[in-house]
């Protein structure tokens, strides 16, 4: 492996880590806000508990997108 290829590999690893970390941080932020709002809504109207869980699961999808992006970046190395 030449020096140029090693440099590209280092940047690809950093980019993959950043993609995953950004997705995880965004999901944590979204879940904190959506979860608080959902629990407030469930406290007022208990029959919408299932819908509240669906909204929280949608926010969790951000982690999956970050993970897939990281795998795609690493696949190009």
C-alpha cells in the first residue's frame, strides 16, 4: 500500500466514524425531544401510546442511516 492509499484509508475511517457519530447524536437529540412530547401526550390521552412509540422508533432510524452510510464509506476503501 502506497502512502497515498494509506492517507485515503485514514480519511475514510475518520469519515465513517463521523457519519456514525453524527447519526447517533442526531438520534439522541430527536429521541429526547420526541420522547418527552410523546410521554406528555400519553399522560393526557393514554390510548395514543402505540402511536407515540412509532414516533420514537422513527427517530431511532437516524442511527440506522448513519450506520449504513459508514458501511458504504468503508466499502469504498
